[in-house]
């Protein structure tokens, strides 16, 4: 995947969800099929930290069941960086378990959201473009 296309309503929901967690990190999943995002799952960050996130495992289990039932897959995992620039930290790289998914980081440090997306494979990071439609 060399670009991530996000519908404008889902993009807005993602930004609002991340902002609602400020000053902590917000997180969630963008799902769909054929690399087309059709659904956002706003997850609970049980870490409640400005420098890390951990999706609630029970919530994650329910989301995975819903995605399987709906024929969806994870296209991207998103989280915010409330106090740092939107690029993968070492912890982000260490926890990048979904090889086929993009990782979206919403930077909130400047007060104006900056959204960047990355593919992370075996600690290697490559940035991909984000297009809002």
C-alpha cells in the first residue's frame, strides 16, 4: 500500500476521537475491504497516557468479531501523539503487529492536527500518503 484513502466523515471522526483523549493518546481501527476504509472503531486507550496507548482487549475482541461478521479487515490502526510529532516512536515500531495494515498517527502538539501514515514491517518504516475524500 502506497497511499491511504480515508472518507472525510471517518477522517473527522478520527480527529475528534483523538482530540477527546487529549492530553492522552487516543486510538482506534480503520476497517474495510479491498483497501477501502468503510468503518471506524473508536477504541478505549486503557493506558491513559500522553506517550502510549493500549487498546482495551475486551473491546478489541468484540471489534474483531464484528469485522469478521461484516467481512471487513483492518486497513489501518490509528493513534495520536499529543506531545510529539506524528512519526512512529520506537514503541510504535515494536508494537506494529499487523503487517498488512497502515499505521496512522495524528499529531496534536501544535494545536492543529497533522495526520501522517506509515507502513511498518520488521522495524522498517516507510511513509505513505493520506488522501481524504
